[in-house]
C-alpha cells in the first residue's frame, strides 16, 4: 500500500476481483450441480446455455422475481440486515486475495489484488467472525424454532472452528513472518523449499496446520458434512427457514461465496497462491498466474463438492468434539512448533533445520495418535436423563 | 418407574397417549415446544412429532397421526371382496403386495379355498421383490435424512428396476390390486422368470455398492450406533415387530413361525443383531434383502405350471386374456362362450363382476411378515358380498409408539435417525 496508484487502477482491481469472484461463484454452483449429478447417475442442469452453464443466472433471476414473504412475527430490522451481512462480508473477505501476478497496464504496474492490507490475514479472520452475525441474526430475527436452533448451532460451530482456523493461520504468518498476504505469497513463490525441486508451498512445512485449516474451512463454510446450521433433514432449512425470494437467494449466494473464499484463502496460504512456472510473452505471463490460481482453487472447490456428495451429516456434538478436542489442540501445538522452528531457523545450519523439521513432524504424529484418545471419552450418550419420575405421569 | 430402555423384563413401560387439543404453551421453563411436521423433510410424509426441546435435547416426543387418514378400512365395507384388494393395496403404499396378499389370504381362509400352487409361488416372488423395494426406499430416504444425498438416488434407482418388473406383470408400478382372492388376476408373462433373474443378477452388485458407501463410513456408523436403542424386552412390550424386533435379537419372523403361501418350502435365515440400535436395524435390513433374493431364487427354481386362479367359477375373476397381458383384449373363446353359447355363463359373469361373490360368515385374523413387521388383517364377514369389517394391524402404526421411548433425552439429530430407522409409512399408519 506504499505505492500510490491512480484511481482507475483501484477501480479496475476492485471490479476485476468482484467480477471474477461472482463468476467463480456462479460456476461453482453449476459445477456442483453437475458433479453431484454425475455421482448420482443424473444429468444435472443441461438446458440453459452450453451444458446448462447459465442455469445459475436464470435461477438468480427467478430468485429476484419471487415474492419475498416477511413473516409477521419477525424482528423486521434484523431480519432484513442478516442476509445483507452475509453477502457483504463474503465480498469483503475476498478483497485480500491476490488472483494473479504483476501486470502492467497503461504504464502502471500493479498486482491483481483488490487490497494488500498490512493485516491481510487478520482481515480474513475478522470477516469470518462477522459472517457469524449473518447466521445468528437470521436465526434470532426469524422468531421461529428451527431458525433459532440453526442459529444457535451455527454460532457455536463457527466460533469454535474459527479458533481452530485462526491457529492454523497463525502458524502460517509466524512461519512467513508477515501478515501481509503479498508477503506470504511472495515467500512461497521464491526461495529454496524444504525438498529440492519442490515448490516452497507452506503445505509442506506446515502440514498439520493445513489439515486443521482443511477441516476448519469446511465447517466455517457450513458445507456438508458440517452443514448443521441448515441441516435440511433435521431443521428444514435451519437459519434461513423463514426466508424466501431474494433474501433467501442472498444466503445461498453467501454460502457459495464462502466456499470460493475458503478455497482461495487455502490456495493463498498453503499452495503459493498464483505461483507457478511463468514463461512466454508478456500477456501470457499475466494470464498464467491467474490460471494457476484458478486451477488450484478449482481443486478445493471440487473437494467441497465431493464431500457433499459422499458423506452423511455429522452430529452436532461430534462436530464440537472434533473442533475442541482434536483440531484446536493440534493447531495450538503446531503454532508452538512453528514458532520454535522459526526461532531456531534464524541461526541454524541446514542440517539442524532438517532435524528440527523432523522433530516437529514426529511431535505432530504423536499428537495425532494421542488426540483420538481424548475425543472418544464420552460415547454417544448426550446427557443424563432428566428425573424420570415426572415424565412417566 | 422408568421409561428408559432396559433389558430388564420386570420394568413397566408407559406410553403417553391421549387426545389433546392444544399444544402446551410454546415456551416452558427451560424447554420449547417444536412441531416437527406434518410438513417436514424427514417425517416420512405427514407424521407430526410434537417435541419438547431443551436446547438440542429432546425431552419428550408425542407422535401425532391422522394427517393421511384415507378411510380405507371403512370404505372397504362398501365394496365387494374383490374391490377390497384395490383399496387395501393403497394403505402401506411401499408394500402393496403384502397388503393384497394378507387381505386375500384372509378372504381365502373365510372361503376355505386352496389357491393353486403357481399363484402361491408367484405371490412369494413378488412379495420378496417388494420387500427389497421397500427396504431400498428405507435406505434411500434414511440416507437422505442423515445427509447422504447419494444414497437417496441410488436406492430409488434400483427400486425403479423392481417396479419395472411389477409394471411389466401387473400394469402398475404401485397399488397393483393384482393379487385377488383365489389367486392372481392374470398369469405372469413368458419373460417373467428371465426378468427376475436379470434383477437377481443386478441387485447383489448394487448392494455391495451401498455397503461400500455406508457400512464402514465413520459418520454413518456414528450417527446410527447406540442411537434409538430398543431392547428386546421393550420391543416386545411395545408390540414392535419386524426388523426392529430382530435387530434387538429376537428372531421373530412370521414366515418361519406361521408359514403362509408355502414359505415352509424355502430355505432362508432370519437375520438378527443384538444391539437393538439403529445400526443393527440397518444391518438387519441389508441382510433381509439378501435373504429375499435367496427365497426368490428358490421360488423361481420350483415355479410350477398350472392355473393361477382357483377353478371355482363362482369365485374366479373372469379375466381370461389373449391379446396382451396388460388387460387389453379379452380371450375371443371366452367372449364367444358367454355371449353366444351359454346364457348361464353370461349371468355368472355379470353377477360376479357387479355383485361379487359372497363369503361365509366368520371372522379371521391373518398376519404376514411385511417389510415393516407383522401386517395383520382381521376380516369379519356376515355372509354377504361385502366385508362386514376389516381391521388392519399395521406394523408402522404399532412401531411408532416406541418413538418416545427411543428418542427421549437424545439429540434432535438422533430423533431423525430414529424415525428413519423405524421406517414408518404414514399411509399404513393412518389407513
């Protein structure tokens, strides 16, 4: 942010990121429907546009024109704000993601990124926290049991998994030594990796953090098997049961935007962002990083989709147990290990680097072996039954 | 006195049951009352569960039924005995052949007639295919309710193959009214055996797919294991039958205990499990599908020739076909006989079709082992051409009363798994 660009550069970047993000989201919805259909021996949307790619668009139009019913009991202000919060936060959190490398246009050289904040990673976490409000407010404002349960579930779920995710992210910026996303991407793009010939992506040195983030991002995005906030089989629609029309559409959009954002953050933090071999003429070397980024992101988006198609929904208490008893301890220990790694690394020789890394991995493995012992402690019984005398009457 | 499940036979089980007009105040001291259903994705149609929730914990469940009341039992009193099959097949719409067979067995018992062996064997084949189809629906809907959206499609996909077989024989995918008092409406088509064998080749492979998908899936196991435990004692006291009872370790199966339709000739096992939880029911139903295939294979081997309807012209529905098995095209020889040769035959045809046959006065109860448990028909005749009273003991109805016992003090998610493992069909419950 030190350099000053003319206004059009800022505008261009914002619009480019916005459009790219929106398009990716639209494509994600289409891809999800096609992929899930493929796994279920169905065809999926195939009428509008080539391979039904424009289905999302017409669905969006439909949403706009549908009647927006506001139930009479709701808290009208909060009821209206909740979906907006979801969408706005979704758009804001993508702002810190660098989609491509440096490009030069009309004499200005800049990075394809809406805003390179010096607190970049924290911005993402902050937006994640704000997203909770969208769900909780929707659940509360609806004044109806299912949304309330959905809201309560998701507030607990999102807050606990935010901690796990935050710890995973913490080990990334400790390792990178910077909160600025461009620095994190830059370090991954250059410099010798742990293993010769393999890119220095943080997924390798920070593998446990990667695993924590991977599970955390599915829970944070509220996607199956962790889609307890909406859990259609249990809570009908969960927090958005009482919503209809475009307001419901905004929740849906927010959910899918979350998937894109999470995949983008994942790629940025652990897979080098737009990094990759660049060659060819100027215009080609601008396009390539964007393609790399999109390809990496697509990988995680497909991961989300496959999870949805393959797995049943986990139960609420098991989800919390997984978060608090496995992910958070693993994340916490790995933050310490990373910090130790970085401290020693500042003076150590390459041989001791290997030793320290090996020690870290050994510690992490040990942790993975020990953690299940803690998570299994309370079978599946939920609570002790209430005094049974009064129930029998 | 406790309402929790226990193996101890000495305990009493209380079933809360009463008419009530208002749902208790929506907000209790620390509980809220939630109406789950009658419109809810996981209540198998229109079951309404009034839940008393303390946070996520279900403190009390009151199943409310009657939203699919069709008055079939009453209506059947105004129809002839043959028309009765058309009604009863619509009760438990996932197991139409069981309804038809049980009803027809009851009528045949009152008539004191012996149905030809070919008809009996075909009934067995169709019923066992019906069991597989019904269990497939259970697997599909149960999977979807627990979030396994793939299972939903797979289950219905294979069920469709079975329904294709039904359609090819009876003309209808469901609600066939094809099994009639005295036998079957028509004989099966020439390619019936071939179609059955094709299905028998297809299904085991598909079942392995389901097992690959779910059996060792940790989430699936976690959602079902120790959920909805119903001990053998509680199950017996609640009158629960079928896979639920067998999952609790009681090898109760009417096909073994009181064989009908010649079940004593087939070799098959009654699968049981000991734990009595939802996962045990899952395993029991999977194995039942395998055993059904085993029975079908044996039945196809011994499928005898001969008529599929009793010879008695006063009972046998005049449905001789010659042009096609789909009900189009009566046999010209038969038409010639009633239209040109014998006035008495025409009168008999007319009387049989419009008035139906009379059934000697009496009262019988005939149970069969439906996919959901003991499906019993208590039929009373006063000697006329219409039933005096039909009462159906529907397994879904009886099994539902164990809902509260199984789901008290469990989480809402568990309640969903429990209702899914009960596999209630509301058409059968409300009748």
